[in-house]
């Protein structure tokens, strides 16, 4: 929305130069595979490899506007997730402040993406601790999630502007 409000076009986003995009795709695929119950490789290793691939792609593109924020947010999330066996620790009180209930899978330790945060959770301060609730929508975020969201939004709205044609029209 910000990109459009600033006169950008969605079509120019497709022309944004991002190097090593297959690394990001491989990273996402590895993290998704970690959620499969029949994965032959331990989830922690798949998640770590997936985040490493994504971090590699972001490092290669760190010269692009806003992507350093995405890199930092991804690194923070990767650190806490890997430290907690491939799952993001989520604070029970944050879930409740977001207007949600703690699900049975999370309570039983069977949630493939999250683990209930405990006082001794490794790097727990980087876990999902911030609750946002508006109307019927509630979400719990980590510091890394916030940096990721700001960085991705900034990158997308910036990439919606075709700077090369604007410069050639001057």
C-alpha cells in the first residue's frame, strides 16, 4: 500500500535485482521439510540448514536497500529457533494477550514450529513474546519478526519504484 501511495507499481517489483534467489528457495524448502513427520534428517538440522541458506542469500544481497534489516531479523530468529531444537519458543502470556488460546499441540510439545517458552528457554528473550491484538485478529511476534516485517515492507515499497526509467525521463 505504501509503495502504491508513493506512486510505485507492482510490476516493477518483478524487476528488482536480487542475487542468489535459489538459495532462499532452498532454505524455505528445507524448513518446510523439517515440519514433515517422516523426515529422515532431524528437524533441528533441516531448520539450521534452511536458515543458513536464507542467510547466505541475504548476505549476498546486503547491499540492497532494506535487506540488512531482513538479514538481522532472520539471524535473530535463526539463533533462537536453532537453540530451541528447531522450534520458536512462544510465551504463554503473550498468546493470551493476543486474544488466543494455547493449543493442545503446543501444550503437549507436539507443535512442529513452536515450543512453549519456559524460564530457562535458550535465547528466550528472542522468542515470540510481543502480543498484538486488534479486533478479532491476534498475533505473537519476536523481535526478529518485527525486523523482518519492516525490512520486507521497505524493500517491496522501494522496489515498486522504477528508478532507472525515472532517471532516464529527467
